[in-house]
C-alpha cells in the first residue's frame, strides 16, 4: 500500500457512511485488512506507510498498537450497524505485522471475531518477514486462528537482496516456509521481486527455483517499481544504479510464468500464481471482485458498497483520533456508476476468469485486441475477455483502450 | 504660409529615405531628427518613436514604413523634409523599391563599427538604380570600436565618392545630425512634377488601423489631391471618397488644402482592407483622372508556403478569424483552408519570405493567443506533366504522382558579405546547397562580397542559420528572386506503418533525398513513443523505400500491484492517461504526440532559436 493518499471528500467525525454504501450490506463478501505500520528498518525500494521507531506516541507504539486497532474494530461495528456480517477473510499487512507479539495479532483477530464473527473456513493471513518469525511464533499464530502466511522472500540471490536492502539471508525464506508448514499452515505464499538493478535472467531463475523448491502453494511476483522519494529512486537519479528496464521486466515475467506453470502453479491474477483454486488468496480476490472490507490502521483503505475511504496516515494522528472517539478516516470518495464500471474492468480484466464481453461497450476495440493476440480465443467464444500471456503484460494499455 | 500642406512650393521640399541594416541605428537617428527639427519636444520623446508595433520594437525591425514631415530652416529658407522610412529586410524588397520611388535622395546609414551588410548593399543598389542621390553616412562614431576611416573607404568605393565625403554622425548623442539635415537640403534634388496635370500619387505604404480603417501613404507626383474628393485606384479602377487627407509630423495633421506636387502624406477613405489600397498602385482623381499609371506596380507574390495548424483542433475558427484580421494589414499574406490527415484542419499560407512567415506566426501566437504547428516551409514548384499539363505545387503532399516530365523551382540571386577568412566556409556551404558562383568582389582589404545563384528552396531550409554559425555571426545575406530553373526534384514521403504522413512529405533534390529520408526516419524513431505493436518508419520516393527505421513494440504496460489501497490511485492515473491520449494525433493506428510533430517539423537551429 503506497503511502501517498489520494485526494477525496471529507468524512464526518462519526465516520457515518452514505446510504448507498450500506445498501446490500451482507450480500457481498466481507473482510478485514489490518495494517501494522512498523518495520525494523525501511527497505530501499519501499514507500509504504511504515515506521522504524518503536515509540510513536500514545496508542501508536508497538506496545499499545493492538489496543488502538481493536478500538477501530469496535468503531467499525458501530458504523456498519447490526447487519449480519460474517468475516470471510482477514489480512494482516504492513509494515511487518510479525514485529508485534503473536498474541497482539491474535487479540486483534479476536476482536474482529467478537464483533462480527468469523465465517466458517475463514481465511486469515499475515505477512511476515522471514527473519522475524520462529517456530514458536508461528505456532502461536496457528493456535490463534491464522490459516495462511505470506513471506517477503523477494530474491534468493544475495547481491539482489543487498540492492533491495533486505536483511534476511538467501536461504532464510525457504526455511521459514518449512517452519510454517510444520506449524500446521496449509497455505503459504512467497513474494518475489524481479527486475532489480544488477539482477540477471539467471539470478531470477535461481530465485524462482528456490521459491518453488521451498514448497509454498502460492507465489506472487512483482516487477520492481521505483517509487518517488525512496532511497532506490535517489540512487538511480544519482546514477549509482541503472533504471529497471521494461523490456527486461517483460522477459522476467515470461520466465516466471513458464517456470511456475511447469511447477504446477497456475496464474489467476497478473502477478499471482497458485497450485490450486483453494490455494488462491481469497482476501485479494475480494478486493478484485468488488467485495466489502474494512481497513484498520493508519493509512488503511476501506471499501463498502461503492464508497472508498482511507485513514489518516501517521500512527500518532490515527491513535489520537480513536482516543478522542472520532473517525480516523482522512477522506473518502463515493464512486459514480462510471467510476465503478472503470474499476471493475480495470480489476477483473487482470484475473484469469476475465471480464464478460457483454459488459464492454467498445466492441471494435475488443475485436482488435483479439486480433492482436491480447485476448484468448476460446474464452472469447464463450463470451469472456481473458488476457493471453502477452495481454497480461499489456493489461493497462488495453484497459485504457476499452474505457 | 509657404510651407503649409497643399501650398508648398516643390522647390523647398526634400524627400529622402534612410537605407540601413537592422541595428545600425536608423530609428535612433530618426528620433534625433524629430527632436532637432522640433516636431517632438523632449518631454514626449520615447525611444524608436516611429516604430509602431510591439514586434518592431522588440526585434528592432521596422516592418511598416511611415513618412514624417519635418520643418527645417537652412540659411534664410524654410524647407520641408519628408523622411520616408523603409523596411530593412530581404522579404520586403518590393516595398522598399516603392518607398525609394517616393524619394529623390537616400541616406545610406552604416554602423561605423560593423561596415555595410548585404541587405543594405542590396537596397543601395536599388536606390542607385532608382537614380536617387546617395548621402553616405557613418553612424555610431561615438563607439570605441568604431573604425570610421576603414568603413568610409568602403562606402566611397561602393558609391564612387571620396572617403572624406562620407558624413559621420552619432544618432545617440546627436553629433553631426544638424549638418546631415543641411546636407540633405543641399544635395537632394527638389521634386519635379506637373501641378496642372491630372493627379497621380504613388502608394508606398498602406496600414490598417483598428479605429480609422486603412491609412494609405502617398507621394503626389503630379497634380493635386484634395479633401473630400473622389479618388480612384488605377490598378483596380475602384473609386473611394477621401474622408481625410493629411501629413504625419509625427502625429497626423489634417491638410485642409490637400496635397500638392512633391508632397508626402496620408489619406483615409474608410476601406477596411489593405488589399483595396495596394502598395505601388497609383491614386488619381475619379472625375478627371490620369490615363497612365505611374510605372512599377506589382502584385505581391508569395514565395514561401507553410501549413499552419492549431494544436487544439477546436481553435480552427479562431485561427481563421485571426488570419482574416492579419490580412487587413498585410496585402502579401495569402491563405486557404487545407486538411492534413495528420494535423487536421488548418491553412496553407503563402508568405513573401521566411521573415514574413515568422512575423505572421509570431503575431498569431502573441496577439491572438493561438498555439500552432507549422509545417516545414516550402517554395512553389512548377511541374510539367508528360501530357503537357502544368501544375503549381504549393504543398509537397500534393506533388503529382503521375508521369512528371519536368519540374521547375524558383531561383534566387544571393549576395553574402563576409570577412575574407570565411570565403572557404561560404563556398562550401553554397556549393552544398546547389549554388553557382557568379562572382566575388573585395569591398575592402578583408571584406568580400560573394554572389551566387541558388534555389530558393535551399535558402529557406535553415541556410541563414548555417551561414551565421559557420561565420561566427559575421556573414550577412541578401537574396532576390531570379527566375526559375529545371531541377531533378523528387518527393520524399514518410510512412508510419505503411501510411504516408502528409505533414512530413518534402520535395528535395534527388541527391539529397536519401539524407533527408534517413534523418527524418531517425528523428521520428526518437520522438514517437513505443506502441503496442511494431511501427516501421519508412522514407520513400514513390514506391521505392530509401530509408527504414523501426519503433519496437512496447512489451510491458501493466502495473504489478493492484491491491485495496492502490485502486483509487490507479483509477485516477488511468483517467489522467486517457486525457493525455486525447492530445495524440492518430496516424492509422499509431498514436503520435503533438510534441513529436512540432519537434520533427522544426529544424534543430530553429528549436535553438526558441530557447534564446
């Protein structure tokens, strides 16, 4: 989650949602995102809303963060009313959620369960840095109801990890996967980054092979994005590192898709592969298919029934608002019908299930995309726009043409 | 009363002009004359008093001439001096020649630190041909870098006088200006004409004024023009009522008694368009008019053409209106609507030359707040087809594709004045531009006049910039039309994905077609962003491809991450990108940004110019 917040409309102090958002509440899947804004160090490429100090003021330090987050969970219940809202998915992201004691994460999850109730078979994920967990910690999470762990592996090559300023050693991520499996986690994801300055095609193949070898059931692979204001951007600007090249990134993507497919991972979103339908990340699918979710934490984004809002960015400001009994929301936008159409296309076209052709208003552009080899032929015949491998790499361009 | 307009004895009139190069101080000298003769007091004086348009003042160019009536007492006699201002640039040779025709004498004004420049020399020759009395004057003698002896010798050599006959003045300090005016009285002949004959007056300038309509500047040759008289323009036969007649001194003064033989002044008839009152035409009275016009009238002939297109297609009506307005004051500007597949709706405009083109463009952008793309300038080609049909081509994309027998291009006589150390550089450049050496003369020990005949098409393609850069700015250039010649010219088309882009077509000599094609294809490869598919860029003569470049297809255009917190940001980015897409011009399926057209159509040197 990039730390720069979008512009939006003001939110009332009560955090009350417009009627349009509450209509149909409970008919759509519902989830929670919990942002934990702490890291031990900030990685050179990272522009997320995260802080390396452990003391950020009352309610915003490691020690009392759980209580603050729980306060927002309680507010969520008040704002959403009495509707029956079983929670299908919970996702702890950051930052580094695992910097907090496992008990703190379990406590926040407990509050969600208390207020809303977890649905049977709910997916509960936390992100983790490989170096920040051990078997005892993982066991604590598992016992507390967590079902899935997502490790930030990024690369198996030391020189690549150095450029990214990651602290773990190349072998640690694979080891962490085994520990998670041993702790009883059925679903484990590894995050990888490609296109880092200095990385070769072979380095990338090595990373993929190491990730596959570790035995996760899910892999996410992202091309490195140079965000403004990061140390990485500064080093590139000064000429110390080369700018990542899009053609190289395209090659790496093809390598990833081929090796993952070979190992039994099927793509289900542009940057996500899983060994089975059950292994797909249900929480992320909820984002992509217009589900409702409440984002807890500083800078966290929420979406309920066509209203998007986002919290104030700084943990101290966030905690103060909650202590004062005021909504921590910073701003929001109520999506127009047109916005919602654009978003649907933008998100669903990235999925392997594709987008219904009948809902696309520009048939000539679709026909041309098919002719250009950006859309699969068989699904097309069945009435769906599904990206080909080449189409996945040009998804944004196609969305621009289609909207 | 002897010197009131309409009653002045021609014997006390002196009509003269000042021939000078830009920056040689003509306007400053004119300012001093206004002060010394007392027509402008010190309090109302402002620099370059006579230059009306902002562009004139900023560029130091006098585009439109005016005539100022100055009283001057020499000895016991009161004289009337009419100072007629002349445009100083190569594009306006015809206008200069008409101004000269209104005079009996010319002050040849040369910067004592720089010596004569090519355009001044060309105008001097015009003045000598018109049989004017030449008064050589060195200006800026107050400058530390002045070399009055050296340049006096140069001027003496040119006009055939003694170096000591060359007057020396400083327009800045006023030194020598009184003596110069006395000299004008003594040396310049009084005008001669038949006061009893039918009226004949030469139009030497015509200016549109928002409040008054067209102001026509005339020199009465014979007879008398009165107030409230019906007059006739002899080239068209159209007659108008004179609403006002007067002199400029330096503000307009109504002449109750009209204007008599030898006098210079203005008239206003209420017409709204300078094309109804053309420079060089003869004005006579409608009742008992003259039968023979004064000689030398020519219809202005555009030599250089360029397409002008609004960057925002919605501005097309504004561009049309702006051109209509400019034409009220510019009889030489011609234009007609044109459609380009690449650039949309615009106008093909004809100009007297490059400076004229630049001035028009600048006025459109500045006074009418338009953003324009202009296509590379071209000349007019006369194409003879095998079946004998003849076509005038003013737009390269309309060059006939059928069986062409012969192509004729306009030729100029070009004169370059340059320090002798640059002779080699000039000859190399001119040879390269298909020039033929006609002769070379030393003006002084280290300054040379080099004469070439050269195709106009070569001169308008960044020749002047090349000339300046190869001579560290020392060379000066003048050129004038010199007929036409047959040449082996071909049309080079630029194709994007197999589709010709009309705005990039050019007519070039066959020996240069390859170079042009390679350069243009390379330039476009840099300027056009990668598309979702490969885009071949080809340069071709007819069906024959002479150069080829490839814009590789873009392979990745997708953001890796799109999670809950990214959605709003990404949707907004998408909206922004779509806005940017609207500014793209489509060539077939290829999206070409406006900036690419602008950059591809401007020569490197002209883009440097805008930077300054």
